[in-house]
């Protein structure tokens, strides 16, 4: 195809302007002649290898589109559109059928007798009569007026089915009326378009900044890096560019705040402001980032990959993830950060979460592998692995080698066997029967009754499997009675005087025919071997899973029955399930625990004691499930406001926690079964102890004592009026890098020193000292004391971080290096991961 260079047409935002007389011969073509020429062009492009298979399909779609235009619009305008489209495609080499914004400025003239024109004339008939014959029929001259733009838009909406033709005068209504659209701003269906200066690609699911605008943006950043002052207008230009780039650079708005603050500090627009260090710090981040930014980022998934919660306050911080959590007290655990800004504390909480849950351990990898295995391995996959294992074991047995441990020589022989002798056998269907020799018939066993099957046959030799034959017709297998019995027959929940039986219904593959149903049978157990109770039966149609029957009599609560369930269908009765012993529903119990008494356990807990209720049928009216302890404030609350704690099983005491120190409580106990709660016991008053010691020991020192022990000394504490009297001290010790976190306490009584034994060589330990009383364990010394068998390790927790030993040496790292490493890694995690392409 030769590109014609002429200036017949000028494309404008409102239409097509004709500059000189057109080639009349081209527009005298009939639709049939155009079709012959179109087919010849496609044939020539195929011969010249300009069209592949996808290109042929695209070209045929474009042909269909042009034929639809011939039905709706005047032939000359369609030929004009086709000519310009072909010339543009020759220049830009885009796919056939792709919409081009430049050609949307063409106005295709509708046929006077088309449905669109008839509908439009019905709605605009009045205006058409007023105009008379002032305009030439089917002509368009000069630039289009707004009214013509509106008319064109209405025709477009009608032709695309957005409005329907009615018997009454049609009305097109919108909030702003009929607004002419600039077709130069309308993009057709495309997999890549530019929106607000950002390239959106729906194939690669990415957002990109155009290279030309990206270069201008970098130049603007370089210009401001050399400035000392800037006006408000100049700052607004920079802010607009930064905000535009932040559409693609997630997190970029974080480094825009101080630029906005600088601009807002100026009262008059003509004033100039001195650029501050904070401004240049944010600007330097942009310059550094843009030097490595490739201009593209992925469209982020709005759904979170995981759920991680962190928070921080002036007192402490913490995090929660997947059932695990941590808490840190700034004054006690990290004194260096106690007075830091809240933003720093929030960052530390996030960083500690990444350190705690972002790393990989052998156990975490094993857990993830198990989870992926459970999700990824379907039944068919498991069956395939079993088949592979059986093949390997058969091979090892055939050549008389042990299968385990699998040596490299055994694996080489097995791989050769698979490649040479079992090539392409994996193409054989799973449900297949292998027939050796030249037999032409085979008996297929173990098919499912009541199902239909189709069969294929393929030949196999030492080189592999050949193609399969065409599938046979469907051969139905006659139905039969169910071969499996209902499973998991058990007791369900029910009201007093009822027997509730539950089971798992048969799946469709095990029903073996239509008319599935179940026969439920129950009877009292045999009391005498010479007599046998008769079964009571109930037929249940359908694939149901439960049955409830009423047991007559007042004392028929928690009575044991023999139960069995049998499946049936239209072909007969299947196998019965094994006899299960099931009890009828429980009755409302009247037993009450007695001899209830309560003792204070510590400042926030009470130990409740009682005499257990006999777990018999007459006493419990069924089966004992457990006990419930009710407790409420003696002053300020009544029994209706009581809090209830449940404890399962036959027990005689329970610990109630979460109480207020030095506070009186009322406590009552009740027993419960499947039918509900029993009566409450008499209430018993008891007061919790006063608080545990709130002061913690100080001046903790550690000295080497023997080959496996150290001497610990410290300054003791005194208690206040609202605290229980001090009873003694505990030295709490654990190994620093022991993942099991095994802690053991050494009670030294009221002494202010003690011996810690069992210390291992080349190990670092942590230790805290605390006082205790009847109110419980008090506050622990802070920060933890680090020591080895040689004694105390002198270090400043605000400037030094202790790391695990390499070989047998313990070393420390300055916090300045740790800050750099932490910030670089964490910023890389926050910034670079969302923009990977």
C-alpha cells in the first residue's frame, strides 16, 4: 500500500475541513466494489507476511465495523473515514480495529431514512420545519456550532442504544443539560491510555510517568535545589508537580508536608520566602529517589496482603499479628525513647513488628509449607504422588536395590527408566485399564452403579502412548442398593423428652440410584440375654441428615438407646451403620453445689472452692458439663450484674482472675448440663489482697561466684499503705537468645543477695529482680541485667545493642550504625516493594 501525500483534509477539534476538490472516482465506488478491494488488500498483506493469525482476525473485525457503518451512514462519509484510517494505520502500525482519537473528529453523516434520523426528526421536528431548506441536505460546511455538537452527541447516544425510540416525544435529560463533548479528549477502548498525565496500562497493570514530563520534573527539582528564595507562585508550581508525581510514587506525599508548610507561612502572594533546611531535606529525598526511579509502578491491590496492627502512645507501644502480640513500656524497656516524639514511637512499634514477624525461622517455614500443602494438594494430586511412589518402589524391587536412602546412582537409573521405558505414559487417563498383548476386549470392574460411562482406547509400546480413539457412546450401569452405610451417627441437641439422632448423608456417588432415603431404628438396650427388645423404625425420604422423635414418659431424660441408620433407594436397602449408644435429651437439673467458700489468691484473683455435685443421672438429670462461677462487687452491684466464668468438667475449685485490688466481692457457684444452668449456691463474700509491691529493686550487680554460679546483689524496696507487706524477693533469670523463653525464679526470701547456679559457659543471660507479697509479684528491675559466668556486662541500652554471639564471642554494635541499617532496610521495604514491575 502506497502512502498518498496530499492535503485534501484538515482534522480539527470539531470536524473535517475540505481544502480542495476530492477525487470523485474514489467516492463513486459501490459498497460491493469496496468489498472486493478490501479482500484484495487483505490477500496481498497475507502474502507479504504483513498479517499474522491475530492480524487477520483484527482485519476481519475492522471489516465488520466498516460494514456496520455503511448501514447507518452515508457511503461517502464512510469511505472518507476508511481512507484516513488506512493511512494512519500505515504510518503508526497499530492493530487493525483499534480506535484512534484523531479520527473521532470525523462526522459520519447519517442516512435520512435510518431509524436514528427518524427518531431525531420526531423529537426535533419543530426545529427542522423552522429551518426549512436553508441548509443543504447531507452537507457540512465550516466549523461546527455548539448546537450541531449537541445534535451529533444525541445521534451518537441514540445509535449506541443508550436511549430508545418511543411513541411520545423523547427527552434527553441530564443534570447539566446537553453538553457538547470535545472529541479530541475522548479515548476509545484501549489497553493503554494517558489520564491526568499518567499512563495507565491495563495489560501489565502499571502506572507510568511519561518520559518527557519525567525529564521536566527532574529539571524542576534541580532548579529548586540551587535556589535560596522562591515566590508563592513558584512554590505552588513545585507542589503541583510533586502532587502529580505522588499519583505514581506511593508515599511521596509524606515528603510534601514541609513544602506545604513553607508555602502556607507566606501571607502575600508576591512575597518571597527563604527556603529552609526542612524544605531542602524533603527536596533531597525527591532528588535521590528520582535518580533510581524507573518511572513505573504497579497498580496496588486495595485488598491487604496481611493484617498487622500496631500502635504507640506516650506510655508504651505494641503490635498484634495472627494471634501473637507484644507490648513495650517506654520508661522501663526503652528509656532512651521515653521522651521521643510520638512519630518516632510509632515507627519503633512498626519496626519491632517487622523484626518479630517479618523474619524467617525453620519453624515458621515448616508451618507455611504445611499450610501451602494443605491448600495446594487436591485429592487428585495426592493420588498422583501415591502413584509415583508406587512406581518408584516397584522399580527398586525389580532391580533389587533399597528404595531408602535414595542414592544418586539409584535416582539416575530411575530417571533413565522413566525417560526410556515410561515415556508419555503420563498421558494415559487416571481411570484406565492396561491390557498387555493383542487382546481386543477387556472387562472393567468396580464401576459405580447408577452412573453412565464413556470409554476411549489408545495403544502403548516401549516408545510411549499413541493418540486416543474417539469416545464411545454412554453406557449406563444399572442401579443398585447403596453399598455404604451412613457414617458418624451421633447425638444431637434436643429438648427434654426427645431423642435427636444425627448422621452424615451419603454423597451422590455412593447413592447408586434414585429415591435415596434413610431408615432410622432405635431401641432400649437389652437387659436380659434371653429377651430382645424390638426395633422402632422410621422411614425418612430424601438425603436428610437428622431425625428427632419424642420419648413418652416423665422420666425419659438421659436414657440410653441403641441406634442404627440404614440407607435405601429404589433398588433396595443398603448396609446398616454399626450400633451406636445415644442418650435422649437432658432435663433441667436441680442440683446445687454446697460448702462454697472463697479465699484471696492475690490482689487481682480469688480461689473459689465447693463440694462437687455427684455426676449421676438422678442428680444431674443428664450429663454434667461443668460449673459456672458468678461474681459481683459487694458494694455498688447486685446479683443481676454478676460476671460469669465457665469451667468444664467435674472440678471442686476454680481461679477467678481480673479483679480489683483490695475490693470486696460476692461469689456464687452453679452447675450446668446440656439442658441449661442449675440453681445458684449461697453467695459468699471475700476481699482481694492489697496491691503487690509497685517499686522495683535497683542497683543490681552480678559477680562471678564459682565455675557454674554467680552472686547477685541489689537494693531492696519498701511497701506503701495500699500495698501488702513485703514477703521476699525473687531473682528471675533466662538465657538471652533462647527461643523457648524458659524462665526460672530463685527465691532469696527477704535477703538482698543470692546465688544463681547452673550458668553455662559462653552464654549470655538476662536477669530481673522483683519483690513479692500476698498481693502477687511486684514490679521487676529495669532494664534487664545482662551477665555471663564472668559477671555483669557493662553497656548503655540507649546507645548499644547486644547481638547473638558468633563462634563463642559476644560483641556489641554502636546504635549509630544500627540506625542507618534499620532506616535503610525499612525505607526500602516501604518504598521499593510497591513499585516493583
